[in-house]
C-alpha cells in the first residue's frame, strides 16, 4: 500500500539544514516551495528527506505516500484515529490528510494527483 515514507525535519535553520544534506551527503533538491524543501538521492529517488521551516506549526513527523489516499482516510475515520488536517487537494499537486498515530506523531498521508 505505501510506496514511500519520508522523514520530515522541522528546522529553525532550513537553509542550513538543506545545505547539510546537499553539500555533505550529496542529496539534490527535488522540490522547493520555500517553506518546505524535499531533497533526494540522485541515485535512489526514494531516499528522501523533507525539511519544513518552523513557520509551520502543524509540521508532520513523517509523510507516507499511498496509492489511494481516500481509501486510507476512510479506514482511519472508521478506526477512530484523530484527523488533524482534513482530506483535501493541495495546489502543488497532491491530495492529502494528516492524522495522529497512537504515540502522537503527526503523519501526513499523501497521493500525487494525476489531473
């Protein structure tokens, strides 16, 4: 079901965090929306880290990409998980929601839209 899981780092120094992964570890910038940057290995695009600026108080601890975010959302609601960010389409091309896993970590569940 999950095709990718990406750790999210909340940083009060996002430019320095980005440079750490790029300059030291050889990652490349895969996405940069200003407040959120994803870096990826140039040889293994599924090896990624997302850096979220501290301006986002609801920054998730991990993002999990799934094939059918609507189905996962329906199961999460059915099981009574706390939905912290409602299911919606985002302007940058994803459909997502966020929920809390049992220990309290915020999980961003996402699918890339094809439209």
